[in-house]
C-alpha cells in the first residue's frame, strides 16, 4: 500500500531551514508562484510554504497553503528525494483553482530539476 501521508518529516518547519533555502537555493518564478529549491542530497524531500500577506484574508492564505501542500503530496512519487523546496505565493493566486496551482507547482519543480 502506498503511503500518501504528509508527516512532519516532509515539511520545512524551522526558520533556519527556510533561511538556508532562501540563501542557497535556486529561484524559479511562474506567475503568482515562486519555487526556491535546494539539493540536500539525503532524506525525504521537504516542502515549505510562504503566502504573501498581500494575499488578503487568512482564510484565503490558508486555502492556498492547503492546495500547494496537496499538489506536492499527490505528486510525491515523481519528486526526487533529498530536496528542500519553498514555494511562495503572491497576489493573483487567490483566483486559482487546485488544478491550476498543481500545474504551476509541477512546472516549477520540473524546471528546477526536482522531478525525476
């Protein structure tokens, strides 16, 4: 049985980990999303999400976080191991549905070389 959970080991949670990805990672922008990807070489690939405060409304920002997390989780089998990825969302994302967000996330990861 395939494990589709998205546990704590798959998340970037500490400020110093976010800072390291921001400092050393490769940035790729695609409309209202930006991915910063850093090859760590070991362990599971981890995801961090940042949604700009300019995306108005905490309900909307939390919805965007859930959709990005779900896109990453559902496509985990094609995402290589050993990556730290931070995806930042900016104004314009509030109008996107799940399929558009998933397409953009996967496009960013493909361009960064994260997808096998």
